[in-house]
């Protein structure tokens, strides 16, 4: 574009804010976006930049990433999101309002090996990036710790250094420490495998007493689930949407990740089937579209869903009308747990996954075989399903052994009488 007819950055920002107003974005969002644009304009003024472009956007984001000030990562991610949205508006005249992804930073030689390791886990092991979220986070913490303590190259890595980091991990919860040490163990083993380190330091990583799945899954009785569903105001667009979401969670046991990604193309109304590739496992599953679940979805589509060309079924009620994310599904369930006035929810998990556990519990009570429950919940292996067997209290009671009476002489002059 000829720069004589191109808008300056300030003009572009003002036009973009007007666009947000026309699209009915909330005033709070617009105020925050205005602050981020002010930061971008200050950068442009500092470097005498008059016009915005993809190159300027990249350079600006690079300065945010490498900024060593005390600015929080959430603020940095907000600035990055704003810069990308402005470029999108410049290029297409619209924005789709997507959420910026969590950004992880790795520096120095150690950081390069971490990035190489993560690529290896995805390409060679066939793992999805979402599966490696813990590795991304915990290895970033390792990178920061080593850099702050002067261990910026692999050659400096030794047993003492590693033990210092593991001691640093003790401030976290038992489950977090368990996961963090597991990530560290895998990374150190990888360094030895590719012969970057002569010693496999993974063997010095201490074991923890934490037992995965040690706690029973949180479940809710059928009456409590009905109370939850009845607490939804189905007279409003939001209520119709939320009710359909809760029906998918309670009646079909869908995960939040699959509900948020559910598309119209996944539903066969003629065959009464929902067919999806599960986001977590990648496994293809077909679920029967129960009449009450189908009715709830249709009611939302006809009377609650905003006008949109989005292929996703469940959208935000306010602009921008984009697809809900997993966190939104969790928060929707959490809100109705409180609205329903269900007792003791502070002592139990009360998100959308608890509804999945509750469905498994009801199937167990109906004496459904584990293989049937595995198919219904879309588990990849029977081992995943067996974790739910612990919540079948009635069946467990039947396995209890009778305690034989003790001989009377044990009570005579023994420790019981002291």
C-alpha cells in the first residue's frame, strides 16, 4: 500500500477501537485494549515508526518476549495478543478474538536442548503439544533456575546442581512436585541418550511418596445432578446454551475439551449419533445422541445461539461470538453447582469433569461391565476405567471379609486392660 494513503499507527488504533465498539465488545475489554494500544504507540514513537506492518508487529513482540523488566507474563501475553489483533484488523478489517496461547521462554544452551527435547517428544513419540504442557512449564522453571544460578551451559551440569533444583521443588504441592520431578527425569535421560552428558543424571532424581489417583474421584448422586440441571434458567439464551452443555456432560460424559470443540458436522441427526475424535486421546468414538440431549441442543440452536457462521456449536453470548474454550465449560459447570445449593461441594471437585465421574458411578451402580463403561467414556485402555471401580462402594462392601472374634484370653490381663 502507498504510504501516502496508509493510516498511521495512531489512526489505525483509533479505527480499531471504533470497530470494537461497533462489535459490542464490553467496555472493560475496550479499556484494557486501549491500554495495550497505548503501549504499542509508545513503542512506535520511541523508534520513530509511523506505519504498522507484519514486520513491525514481529519486532514489537520480540521486544516484549525479551523484556527483562518485572512485567508479569499475563501482561506480556496481553500485549502480544493486542499486537496480533491489530495486525489482523489491518490485514482483513476484522478480528476473530481468539485467546493468546501461553508463551514459554527458553534461553541459553540449556534452553536450546529443552526445545530440541520437546520437538523430539512430539515428533518421535507422537505426543500432542497439549499433552506436553507440564513439560513446557516445568522445564521452563528448570531453565530459569539454572540461568539465575549461573549454569547456562550443559557442561556445568552436575549432580550438585540438579540436587539444588530438586530441593527448590519442595515448595510445591506433592502432586506438582511428582510431575515436575518426572519431567526432569525424562529430560536428563534424553540428554544422556543423545550423548550430551556422559552421565545419566536421571538416576539421582529422588522418588516421592505421592501416589497418583490416591484420592477417590468426586461424584454426585443422581438427585444432586438433577438439582444442578434444574437450577439452569432455560428461558435465556445463555441458560439454553449452558443446559445443553451440562446435558452433554451428565448424560454422555463428554470432556470439557470435546464439548468446547463440538461441531455441527459431528452430529448425525438421522442416525442419532455424535462422532468425534477425542481431543485428549485422539481416539475416535461414536455416542448415541439421547433424545433429551438432542432436544437441548436443538433448543439452543433455535432460540439461544447467536447468528454466526462458526462451525462450532457453543459460542460466547457476547461479542465476539467465538467458540467457548475448555475453561469456559469448566466455569459453567462450577457456577451451577453453587447456584443449585448442593451441599459439601467445597469438599468435592465441582467442575465439568465431576459430572463425567458421576456418570461412571451411575453406570457402575447399574452393574455395567467395565468394557461397556470404557466405550461409553471413550477410554483408550481398561486401566483408565478401573480407576472408577474404587467409587463403587456397594460392590466394595460385598468384598469385605468378616473379622473373626478374638479369643477371650487375649482380653485377660493383656494390653487392653492396662
